[in-house]
């Protein structure tokens, strides 16, 4: 199992689950070794250096994917744009940079835990891209999908197990992320309530609309 890990809070429940499911210490160490940010995980997946990962939605349409992803039901707080007349993309992003263009928004795109921290400190400075999308389409936004090159049965089985379970994040892990990201534990838990993982009918409809608009 060669899995590419995106070490963002929005995937924390999945990695807590995965850590319990995987028995091999070597596999756990390999996953930690492969961790990176979204655009780099996309590159590694493209080069087949990893066999599965949560791939940016805009990239994922070229690959085999499962009905699990990173979905903002309405607002998200961790994919934002700082209001400005100048356009500045986030090098760690793929989907979010395209989403800003689709929404015709100018400014500095920020994603991930650094974006969440910035938004929580001063929300008035930023536009939440998922909220903007929902306001325009009345649909959730899918930022990434779990895609794979091989071992479909393995990843499909893991996905189904994860989606059926309610994951409780251990206190020691919350403390670790809170300290490292400088975000309060309560705020981390509140943020995770904004995230969904099951790609349902509405999510699929949203993806199709996004892909169509992105082509333009």
C-alpha cells in the first residue's frame, strides 16, 4: 500500500481511521514519508510514485476515483481568497485556483491549515470560496477525490468502512495539531463539522458543473 498523504486538518478523521486499520508499521511509516501538499501529491500520483491519494478535483477527472472525497457542504473556511485587485495563486493548490477563476474572483488564494488560521483570525478580510460556490449553485463543492492506479478492492473496502464509521479524534492528536497549527482544539472540531466525505448525487452534480465551467 503506497498512499499519498495530504497532511491537512480536513483529512484528519481519515488518517485516524487509516492508522487503526493498517497493521504494518512499515506501511504507516511509508505513508508518513510520502506526505505533502495537494499539488505535489497530484504530481507524485501522475508519475505513479504513489498508487492512491486524495487528488485535487480538477486533476481527478483523468483517473479512476471512488465516491469519497473532501467536500464542503456550504462554507469551508480553509479555501479562501484575500480581497485584492491582484491575482495570486496558491502554489500548493490546483482546484482552488481554478475555482477562484470560475467564480470570477480576484485576490490571493489561500488553502489548507494556514488559510483556516488566517480566516479564523480575521474573516472580514477573506471570501470563502466554497460559500461563494454554494451561493451561486446551491450545491456543495468537492475539492478532492480518492483516486487510485491499482488495488481498487482494497481502497473501495477502506472507503466504505470509513464512511460507515463515526471517527473520534484522540485528544493527544488534537493537542498536537492545535499546537502545531496554532488553532484551538474547539475550532478544529467546529471546522471538521463543515467537511463531508461521501460523494452523493448533489456532489456529483456539482463536480460536473465545475468541470464544465473550468473548461471555459
